[in-house]
């Protein structure tokens, strides 16, 4: 019977010592339990085979970074905030419908399809469209579209191209965008 009573003394005495070793701390208290001998305050309990630093790495406890490691850390990147744009901006300017050239035969001809352009601009007081060079074709709204005939003069099986320039203006600020649109010239078969 005396042996059964002594078994619980070992865990009670060993628990604070193990906890101190795992946490990397030194234990400097007096522990007495039943017949166990007290630990001297001048002799800290440490393990001679495992230094406290190694035991903390094994236990997964977080470590405070040393000044050298803190210096190695890279500063966080700060993304610059986009500046608010002043003046007009072209959100998009694109072809909504591709053009086609006239096709068919001498007896039956099929007309070609016009080009349809669409755009959206912000902050614009005035929006204009030019076709194949300088000069204003027409004035439009900031979000609008235009259906334009697509002349197809050229030799059969070649391509014809036209340029469209969108200009948006607000005060003294102007933005432009140019697109080129092309279509294949069809051969008109003779019967």
C-alpha cells in the first residue's frame, strides 16, 4: 500500500519542473511534497542536455524576434492611392458591329453592313467624332453610339480601312482615342 500512495508524488513534484523546462524558464522555488527533498533557491532547475532555447523551438512556442531579425524584415509595401483624375476620361471606345462590304453578282447585289461604334466618357462637356482625318463628323453625348456607312472602294479580295477619332473635351483638357476598322472587299461575280 505505501507504494500506491507514493506514485502521485512524482507527477506533483515533476509537473512544475517539466513546465519550467518546456517554457524555457528556470525554476527557483522550494518544492516539497511528502518525503521529497526541497530544492534550494540558489540552484535553479534546468536540464543539462537541452538548453531552454531548444526546448521552446520544440514546443512551438512563439519567440520574440531579436533586433537583428527585426532589421531583416522588409518594410510593408504601401500602394499609392490613384489620384483623382481631373478632366474628361474615355472609359471605352469600340466597334459594336463590324462592317461588311457589298457582295453578290451583277444580277443580285447584297448591300454591305455599316459600322456601329460605341463609347463612354466621363467628365466630358463635348464629345465629337472624326472620320478619316481632321474635321468633326458630328457631336454626340458622353455615352453614345454612331452608325456609319462603310465605303468599300477597292480591288476585290483586298481590305479597305477607315479611321475613327473620338475626342472628349472639358474646359481646356482634351482626350482622344483612335481606332482603325477594316473590311474585305468582295468580288462581284459577273453572270
